[in-house]
C-alpha cells in the first residue's frame, strides 16, 4: 500500500464513492469482488499483489522486483500467467507468445493507486472469458478514487524511495485523471536494485446517453534479479540466504496501453464496445545453471522482445422481462512480435545467437449466453464461446527448429454453464461446468500444427448466510486435461506429458464482528496427478490457507483507519524426483491513517522475519568455474520477501 494506493476518506463523501459495477451474478462461492477500500486494505505494494485476493491463488516473485510473478491456482502451475486470464477495463493483459512465457502477465505498468476495484473468479464458467481462462480469470477497474490534487512520498528499510502525484478534476468521474509516479530501491541483499516510472491519463464523460471513457498508461522499469541459491552452498555458509551469484540476472521492461470505450445503458439494453492498442518491449538476462553447460562463457541467456498489439471487443445484453436475457459479443486481436534469444558471456556480450523470429498472431472469438430465471429459487446461464487462432512466424534463426516460415490455424469450441439455487435465501447453491483453453504458443508451430491446451472442469459450491454478520462458504472442483502440454523454451517446442486431473475442495468464512471490521479465512486443497502414472503434478501447491483481518473507515478520535493484516500458510509442494518443498508461513501488514487532507501509510512485509523459500527446484548447476563439474542434481531455492518496513505520507488539495 504505502504510497501506492488511493487515499481513504477522512469524512465520508458519497459524491466521491467509486461504484464498481458487478458485471454478472457470481458463478461460484469462490468469486471475490473488491472495491476501492478493499484495494487499500490489501497488503502489498504493486498491482500484481492484488491477485493474491483470488481464493486459492499463490504468487511467487522469485526473480526480482520488475519481472512478472509466477502464479499457482487450484493445482495449476500457471508459470507467468498462462492459465489465468486478466483484463483491465475489459482490455486483455496476458501477452501471447511472450519470449519468456506464453500468457506473460505483468501488471507492473498499472499504478496501484489507479485500481478502484477488481473481480476475481477461480474456475471455468463464463462464456465471455477467452484465451488463458483455464484456472481462473479476473478484471481490474481503472480510475482515481478522489477528486483534487494528491502528492505522496515515502521510503523504507528495503532502501527504497518513491514519489507520486495525481489529479482528478472536481466534478468529474473517477475515469478522468492524470498520474505520475517514480520509485527506486536497492532491496534487502545484493542484485535486487529496481527503478520504475509510470504515467497515466484518463478521460470520461457522457454523450447522448452513452458513457465514453479513454485511458493511456505508460511504463518503464529496470531491475536486477537475484536468481537461485544452491541449498548446499547455503548450508555450508558459502552463500547467505539473501545472497546472489555474480551476473545472476537483470531486465528492462517498457509498455504503453491505451483504450477507448463506449457504454450504453438503457432499461432493457446494454452495449459495451472497446478499441485498444499497445506497445511492448522486454529484455531479460538470466542464468540458472552458472557454468554447467558452458564452462568458458557461462550459461547466461539474453531474451528480448518488441511488439505491437491491437484489439476490438463488443458485447450486447438484452433483457426480456425478469425471467430471460440474452448476451453476446465478439472480440478480435492482432499481435505483431519480434523476439530474439542468445547465449551471453559474463560481460553480457552475445556469443551464441540462437533465435530470431517475427510472429503474427490473429485471434477472433464470439460468444453467446442466455441467463434465465424460470423459478424464484432457480436461475441458470447456458453459454458457448467459439475461438479461432491464426499464427504465422518467420524464423530467420532458430537453432532448435531450423529457419523458414510456418503457419497454423487452431479452432476452439468451449461450452459453459451455471446453475444457482435459492439465490435470495440464506443458503445459495452453485453448480458450474465448462471448457477453458490456452492458445498455441507461436514458437511451437511446426508443420502446420498448433496444439491448443484444453481443460474441462466443474464445480459445486454453496454460501450460507448463517447470521447477518457471518458468511460461510465451501465447494469442490475438478479439472481434466486431455494431454498436458508444456512448452520447453530450451528446445522451442511443445512437450506433451499425458492426461492429468486436478481434484480439490475449499472452505472459508467472512465474519463482521462490527461494521468497520471483517475477518476472512480461506483454505484450498488440491490433488493434481497424471492419471496414468498417478504421479503428482510438480510445483503446484496442494494446500493454501489464508487469513485476513481488515478495518475500513474505523474512526479513532481525529483519525480514520483503513488497514489489513494478511497471513498465509503454504504447504509442501511436490517437486520432480519424489522430493517436496518446504512449507512457508508469512504475515504482511498494511495500515493507512487519514486526518483531513493528510494520509499516513505503514507497510510491513514478512512481519515475523521468516526465512522462507519462494521457489525450490532440482537440477544440476555449477557456479565455480575453477571447481570440477558434477552432473548430480542439487536443490536450489529463491529467497522469499524479507522483513521490510515502509512509511509514506500523502497530502490532498481540493
């Protein structure tokens, strides 16, 4: 939170409350909706951290402050976003065929102060959700929560400092704003330096009964990555827990995204059309094996990508009385990418150019859904999505697959459905089933083939409103993959690893002991296995338990408090070869006190200073060029976030 969040109101001002429109009724008990106050009370400093509000989701940030997180949800290792579809005001944010990972989901370019709400949906249900909606989906709302001029500054024990300025004209909606922020830090430990600059402008208004909105966001970030530490080096004292091997990694990231949307709201009709375009540049240097493969030059690689993207989406909703409605829409997207990969030496010079590829991806989709309520106690929604991908690439250099042009087409048919029972009663029951999919990765196209990852899943859940102050929820889910497809970046091709299934259950409660305080508890357990061998799917968490205490608009004397304490426990994760990771327990705290025009922020990461392992891996590596090379696999880990305290102060002029 710190200075990266919208200020809370010292005195309630209804005219400035940001209303986040729920796009549709929930598909399961696991859905979670956040408003502007929830965003403030969610511990963490970046927009990426908000995804932790997704029930059953764990994030790993083991590559420094600036690279996309790694996501785990309901037994899926979604890598950098391949199985979680996230959008901003309806604009898709996942990057298909990114050089570092298909579906790359990097939210660092969105100022967290401009996030006014979010909806997170684990599972598969809605026909509207398209590519990458395999394990879950989410949508972020953009705007500035308060009118006037805001200035915020701060710093922390992680050797960081930041400054932010924002302006929203008086009398204008949350979508009209101007924003600029900058931050820099050295981190706790070596090879953790980062620098980021963000800017944004937005405009909203009404013309002839149509709501018009436009925004433009721009970002530039530079960062170092500490990489991995071998467990035996740490045990012997040769490496500290937060140390880094020389030249372990670094990166640069730049992005611009703009959109224009028109929304019409009539008594029986709703329309929503969005046109968007973006530019992206990414550069990553990394080494995970040291000098194992190449004792003379080292195993470090350089990945670069530049690209342009554009898209159009439109949807229409029509109500036919209280019992029936129809909704439908289409979306189209074009991505033009250029990406390179090369081996580099310890000085960063290219010695082994490996990949140089130009990519053109086209995606066209259409969907229709029919929400009905034939009885007071029964509602349902049947839908289907049709998607078609066309992928072309021109390999001028590719050491794994040769050179030349390739093209492939990939159609998808994805039916989905939802049933709700006793929606207005004390006990609401949800049932859903559907098909999710992940588009082909462009560099895996070969001989006209482009395999699509298909997942079929179902969920049964319920919410009990025991009393006004208590909500209890729970459910069970299953997901089946006909042939688990993994993209091997080293070989630049798909690997099919067999049929898998994921079975799981979750439970939780929300308690409001007083109006200004809420307590949330959630536990998710998943068993993911290959159906033939019964071997566990590696890396994905089996058990995640999360508890959060939140206060919103709590008045103590002249101060108004918005705060959150979030603790999570992650059970052991299966690793290749029959090994298991360490369990982890972490508590984070955020608090904001508001007094008239002033705000005071406190953020504490890892309150109990636990040394926890964010990621653990087994493979062979060699970090001392003068020592003999061993092919014996070793356990490696990336250090989790250390204890850090950040303070901030803000001032608002109206």
